[in-house]
């Protein structure tokens, strides 16, 4: 390993795959922001690209790029940790490589069809070949099947590696979570005439991914990251992972009910959904206690400052975006007036960013450190302004955008929902209010700020650590030597590799 | 897995929390599955529960009124008012609504509009599109909807936003199907969402009893739709305010 | 049409709900800091946060005119916000092998000493 140089050829197969997945993820992240900007501009200038690239196409690419890049980010992170965690080389490396290319080609085709074909006649063929027309999971059925096949292959790689090597608490949770993740996708893969039935299952995919299985996946990735970067003890980290699973699934699974308030499902969902989703912030608050405890007990001498900063951003972002913004409109009494307005959009933007973007960016910084031959990434970095500014700009952009959307949402629920009784006239009355229009301008401005931040982040990914010959700061272990046999094995494995 | 060196309370042990995680996840998943079984029977189109109407509801006038007992707004199925003047069997109606839903998905409507409040926020919600006062009155509605859907940019009323709906190049059959789908959608009981919505002026929602038998006959498996489903509904559809609708959802379970 | 007053109440409740969760976090953070440093000020801030949380909750329930099930839910939330962070604190100590009673006798000093010890190890 040459410090400060790209050591791609010295990475293991699985780590090389991570780098590939992360690269595509970042391209898609950029695409997400560009299409988001176009869609945001269409709010202000509706004739822009009218009947060329209409709002629905831009918005579809905007949200699909997000879902896919986040999945790519998770897959990349899992490939990065699987060998270390199992202690053996990746099982089925050839298949894993093939899967990456198949998946990426499929994603490219889907996006090209979205952009150039856009829609089709109202028959089953369109759903199979062009677009399913269901928010977030618009990918046509052929791609659905392809995604499931790729996921099965991915599952084989991951589970197979753990079977060949050794299991741990983290890998156990991870593998079970992947089963749930893939299984839930099947719930979104059929067509029915019955709209409430359609939306019922559709939420199984969206909610149980985003508010349950993704959260746990992030928990697994973080658990591994904490052991590696902060030298946290495995037993403790694993215990907390279980606590988190219990709390997250305990509130999150039935929290699904908050999507069943208004889609034709029975009234008891108002009570169940309101109840469990009101409880959802409690685990987030509780986890704050543990974070403070940990921070107080261990002086943070991190070996990777950017990654740690993004991890802290994750803790705050998840809490504010999902916890605070979520609770604000989770009870049906409030949700009646905010559901389907820019409130939802405000919450969605902040929660996705806070919970998932942050953690994936943090993980990519860990990856780059290794790629650069375990280079120094603590204080006093060459060009350290870049990661700080990109972090700042991305956050200013995101928070500003969410606040603008919140104001627009408030105005909307006031003018459109309450005063106007939700008619079309009332909808447009709301959309033409000066507050709304100003909020849309601010959203646009903050969106541009965010995009600048992202470009800077991507530049930093390429440049950070380049030409620096200082080696990584030694990880401060948690002071107490690990008595577990398991961790000795790990140490041996690490030394061996 | 427990470390011999460090004593931990049983309630703080890895083992205990692993079991907790498994139990909690399993239990919640089980509850969700049981609730799902129940919900799926309730939201069957035309089921006894009456939340999701049979597709042949498009043969009837549909209202949206305040239900005093539930203290929220509810759809009401009124007397016969067949869509495009053509009465359909349940199977025909289902085929038509199905074509409409396929078209709405194929044209990616949900990434501008919201449907039952879900989707994008660039264009109005479609939940009560059939009942929207913007169509003027009952007599003009079908014609106006057809004209609009055939050529949205020309017929757009953007209310000062400049936001026009792009031409979706819908065929005549697709237009009819989409309208049927929207009519059926407006009769779904959405627990009072959207609140305070005032439908366009329509004829009465109750009718003389003699025509009832025929109607329920034609509908086959569906509940007798010819009479208002809700006991406490009043006609004509009230334009009165819906004070605090949705704020009083007490004891919802 | 809904009276403007209603939507103001709804919006006010939404705001209070958000602030309530923030106070929940404040209570949790100050509670943890009190445990770490033994500072009475932190303990006071923690109780103050919880008090404000309760105020928000009362305002929230009043604005939305909550009753029955929903009122019970608010009660449960108040209990949850109070108990769960405390439990997690105890769990933090216990999982890390620190017996939880250390903290109960003159909070802080023992813990601070304990921190020193763990630094030196």
C-alpha cells in the first residue's frame, strides 16, 4: 500500500466492488440533484421543457435516482465489511461482479426509457416495459424481476461468505434484514384494479423499507464502523444493535399505520398508526442518551475526521428529520390537513438526507481512506476546507430547503385545505399565494447551494488524502483488551489480510 | 457469547437483548399480518364493510357529505346516474375502471398529482376529482372532463399558476376509462379526507323507493347501493361548514 | 370549509409537537450529561426540559381537543419520554460493565473518578 496514492489493485475483490457501487451511487446522487433542480424550476417556470421533459418525468427520475443510489450505497458498504466481518474472502466473486454490471446496465436502461419513452398506452405492456406509475417503485416489471434476481445473487454472496467464515451478531442481523428487504420488494410487484389494495401493499415496500429495514441496515453498518473507527467493543456494540432493532421494529412496523389513514383502509388504522408513529421518536430520543454517554466516556480521537463529522450529522439528521418533522404531522388530527402538501415533501427531504445520505457519505470517507493506503484523515488535512465546506453547504442547502417547503406546506394547508376545502380552485389559490411562490424560490436557491456542496463533496472524494504521506492515526482502542475469543480471531484475520 | 470477565446484569446482557429483538420483531410482524388479513377483506371492492365500493358504483350518483354520527365527511351512493348514460354490469364496470387505472399508471399521473393524498404536489389531488366544483354542474361534467383530458394544454385552467397539464395523447377509450376510474375513486371512504370538501351541485342523493329493487338486482354481489349507505346522511349535499372535521376522531379503535 | 381558527390550532399543535420532541431530546441529553459530570445544573436543566415537554404536551392535547384514546396516548408518551432515556442511561452503564449503583451515590463524583480510571487504562 502506498500512502496517499490510489491503491485500487491492492483491494480485495469485495472492496473493489464497493468502490464500483459507491462510484455509481455518487453519479446517481448528482443525477438526483440535477433532476430535482429541473423539477423545482418548473414550479417557478412551468413552461420550462413543457412536453419535452415534464415535471412527472423529472420528479420520477429525482426520487428513483435517490432510492437506487441509496441501495447502491448500502450494497457498497456491505461488500466493504463482509470479508472483514466474516474473516474469509468473498464467496462467489465472479457472480458478484456480474451482478454489479447487470444491475447497472438495467438501471441505465430504465432511466433511458423513463427519459425518452416516458409513458405508454394504458395496458399491461406499459407496466411491464416502460413504467409502473407507482411513486418510488416506478421501475417496470422486467426491471423488478431483474432487481430481485440481483438481490438473490447479492444475498448469496453475503450470506455465503458468512457461512464460509464466521457469524457474528452484526452479520446475523444483517442477513435477516436483507431477507426482509428483498422479501418486502415482492409486495410491490403486482397490479390490482383496487386502488386501496394497491396502496396498502405499496406502503409495505416504501414504509417497511425506509422506516424499518433500512434503519436496521444502517444500524449494522454503523455497528461495524464503530468497532473499526473508534475501537468500540464488539459485545457492547452488538448489544446496542439488538436494543436498536427491538426499539425500531417495535415502533416502526406498526407505525406503518400512519400511511393507512386516508387510503380507504379501516378506521382502526387511525388509532394504531397514530399510536405507534407517535412512539417512533422515543427510541430516537433514547439513543441520544447513549450517544452522549459514549462521547463522554471516550475522548474522540478519530482516525477519520470527515467520517466522524458525517456520523454526527447522521445522529442529528435522523433525529430532526424523522423524529421532530415526523411527529409534527403524524397524528391524524394534524395529518388530515398536512398530508399530500409540501409538509410531506419537507419531512421527506430532511428525513432521507439525515438518515441515509449522511451515513453513506461517512462510509465512503472510510473507504477512500483505505483506498489511499490508510492515509491520515484526522486534523490538519491538506485541503481540509473542502470536506468542511461541502458538509456545510449540503446541510445549509438541505435545512434551508426543508424550511422553505415547511412554510409552503403551512400556507398550503391553510389556504387550500382549511379555507378552500381542498377543491382544485383551492389548490391553485394556494399555489399562487406570494408566500408559496417565495418559498419555492427559496427552495430553488437552497437547492442550488446543495448542488454546489455536492460537487465540492465529489471533488473532495477524488482529492482527499492525495499526495499526503502521513499514515492513518492509530485507532484508540476502548482501553480494555477484548477478552472475547471472537475478537482475537478478528484481529488475526485482520493481520492475515 | 457473554464475556466471562465483565459481569453484566441479565437485563443488560447481549443474550437478553437478542431475544428481545427477535420477540419484538416477531410479535409486531405477526400483529401486522393479522391486521393485514382483516384489512384486505374490508377493502375488497364491494365488500360488506362498504368502504371500497363495487365498481358498478359508477352507475350511480356519488355524493360527499358530513356524517353527523362519525363527525367526518363520507361518500354517499345515490340513485342511478350511469356514467355516459350507459349502465354497466359489475364485470363491465370493473373492466372499465381497470383500464382507467392502467392508463393513470401508464401515463405516470402520480408524479404530478396526488391520489388519495399520495404522489407529487405539482398538480391537484385526484381523490375527489369527479366531484370537483370546477366542473360546474352535473350535466356539463362528463363533457368537460372528456374535452379536458383529450387536450389538456388548450383546455387548461391554470388559475394563474401557468401550470398546464401536458397532452397525454389519450385515446377516446382511455379518456372514458380514466373518468370511470376517477368516479369510482371518489366513492372510496377515505375517513373524511379531504376535510371540508364541497362537491359540485348535483341532484338528490336519495330517490323514490320503487327503483331500488332493480338497482340492487343489477349489482349482483354488491350491497344494495340504490339507497344511501349512511343512515345519518342528509340531502342535498350540504355546503355547510364542517366544523373541526377530523379533529374529533376520538376512540378510533 | 373549515374555520381559520381550526387550522391555526392544527398548525400550532404541529409546532408544539415538534418542539415537544426537541425538549424530549433536551431532557435526555441533560440527563446523560448530569450523569457524566455530576453537575446539579445539568440535572436541573434536564428536569426543566421535561417540564417544558409536559407544557408542550398539554398545549398539544388542548389545541387538538384530544380525548379518550388520544389522551391516553399522550399520557403514555409523557411516561415514555420520562422513563425510556433513564432506562437507556442505566442500560449504558450496565452494558459497559459499570454497575448502575455507582451513579446513585453522590452522582457524578464516582462517575468522574470512574472516567479518569478508564482513561488511564
